[in-house]
């Protein structure tokens, strides 16, 4: 029987969580020449969330665990808090070696059973966004390894799927992009209808909404978590480019037009809140996928990437209006985005039961 038939579903990120899951960054090739610069903002991300929920981090072994702890202790944010030890009590390490740090995509998809309140994990196939960055054998088995560690049942659909390519309202609606899920470098043997059936069966949803393309610089072929995110059961924020000469302008206008025509599982239209884009972030002549939509929702905070841009404060203000019961916190992601992702790409939530 499928997870859906058994009563399982994938909760929305804004629902109550038990933990934040991460895979400690260590791959120099993902941040060539500047991996050392990411540990300060990354550590702040961890400690901000550890103030109110568990943070579980995959590391290769004791040496990486010690380096991670040292990074946390020496971070700027650690020096600004008086309760560092109590924050670190909420951080737990698991000896699960990984190839890279993008836990949203290689990490476990946690499901919850509506009736029994049991948890389970989906271990989708993972091929580093269409085979772009081998090797990925260690990342591919992370969900099953976590399932063993937590004593949870694991479902194996047998197809490629990444957590950053799907977005949920927790009531039966899933939002995704044709650019990513229909890309032939993922599941070339499946058509759109067949992919939709996997989404229904293994995420426990009823209503699949498709928009078009992702932002320029996104090496994932258009992940939804860089463009459109649910902030509650009926509301999405979607990024908009104000500069008509920018390459993202038409792409994002087309997505906005599509969103306005879509309907939730209730038949209602989406409430749509427009979120600005920062000015292009360019490093080493490469346009990076900088987006305020790549935020992580924890139980008490919303951690938003900022880019030393004039629109940072505007984006934070818009998101604070959307998340009235949480504190919206901006953390500088100018160095992290050189890895072509930010806080949402790096993270995966474990729901509470």
C-alpha cells in the first residue's frame, strides 16, 4: 500500500516541528575558494533555531563533529548570546557521511499519519539535480540512514525527487514547476500524469499545481523554493523582478499570471503576496540564484537570506506581515549563495506528532 492509502501525508513547513535536519557543509567544490566564509552565517542559522527546537546534523565522523562545534562556538552570533551551552544542548550530531550539504534535496521527506500520529520517511532517489555533481552515492542513502537511526519505516518510490522542487500547504495541495519535475534528466521514463501519481501516492496530496520556470542561475532546473512558498494554507509569497530588462522579469511575470489562475484543494484562489528580488548577485562572472523566497520556517522564527541589498528590509517586512506569530530574521547569505542555494536548500524539517 502507498503512504497515502495508509493515511500518511507531508505536513506544511509552517506546522509544528520536532527538529531541523542539516548536513554539515564540507565540499570545497560547492563553494570554490570561499567555503571558509560560510560557517559564520551557517552557525547563526543553527543557533537561532536551536533556541527553541532540536537541530540534527549529519557529519562524517568525530573530526567533522569537532570542527562543527568549534565553528558554532567561534561564530559571531555565539559571542552575542548568554545561553550558548543551552543552545548547544539542542544540537545533536549523527554520523551519516554525505557528499554535500543540500539536505532539502537529499534528506528525508518526513510523513505523518493523520489517524495514528505515527511518522515515516520517504527515500526518493537522488541524482544531484540530473547527474550534475557526482558522486552522490552517500547523499542518496541519507533518508534510509536517518530512518534506521530514528526507528522509522521508510518508503522507497524508486524515482528521483528533490525536496526543494515541491511546496505544500498541508491540506492537500502541492506546488511545483514543470521546468524541474518534467526535466528529462530526472525521470525520463515518466510523463506528467505518471509523476503526479507518485506525488499523490507518496506525499499524500490531492491537488497538484504547476507553474513554469525557475530563476536565472538556479542549477536545480527551477526549484519552487526559490520562487513561490506557502506562508499559510491559502497564501503564497512569490518573487517578482521589478527591472523589466532583467532576465528574470518575464519568467516571474509568467509565473505570477499562472498562480492567479490556479485553485487550492478547496476550489479557492490563492492569496498571492509579491516579494521583491534583490539586485543580481554576481560572483566570478556568474549570476547566482539569490532569492528571498529561500527562507526556512522554524517553530518560532523565519530565517531569511539577505544579500546586502536595498530590498533586504522590504522583503523582511513583507514576510513579517505574513508570519505574524513568528520572528522574521535576516541572515547575510551573500557568501552562502555562492554554493547556489541558501537556508531552505540546506535544511529539512522533521514534523512534530
